[in-house]
């Protein structure tokens, strides 16, 4: 069984903040099962965008973990904003979390980078 989206987001943000990273919610999604997207702000002003990994990319057995895939790398703010707006248009119940982190996001399971 998977954690509710709101609990996962809260835990991720607390962990990142404890590491010294700054995190914020750009869009609050559905409490129970909203899709989660993560914007990783890099020191060079660019951003990486992570989204939920398609179910087909991992075992059928549900381990309860959330898996993410890198959707776009080294995006400028001008490239990132339309992607986020498009996602919100498609799924207004999704979560968008922004984490200012120069390092890797070691607290999320990444399928492919």
C-alpha cells in the first residue's frame, strides 16, 4: 500500500529541508492520490523535472514505493513554465514540488536518468 500523496510530499519536504535544501509546494494536488512532479532547481539557474514513472517501467508487484523518472534536464525557467502549465491543464489535481538542491535527490526512487 502506498502513502497518500500529501504525506509523501510532506515527508520529502521535511527531509530536504533538514538537509539544508529549500523546498516549496507550487501546486497542491489531491490529498490521497495526486500525481507528484518534482522541480529540482540547480545552482546554474537551470532545473530538472521529475514525474511519476509509468507503471510498465517496474515490477507488477506493488512495493508501495513511489518511483520517478527524469522528464527533462537542464531546463531554463522559460522552458520549464510551459511544461508545468501544460501538466496542470491536463491534471489540475497533481502536486508540483520545487526543491532547490545542487546535489542529487537521493530521497526519491529514480527509474532512469
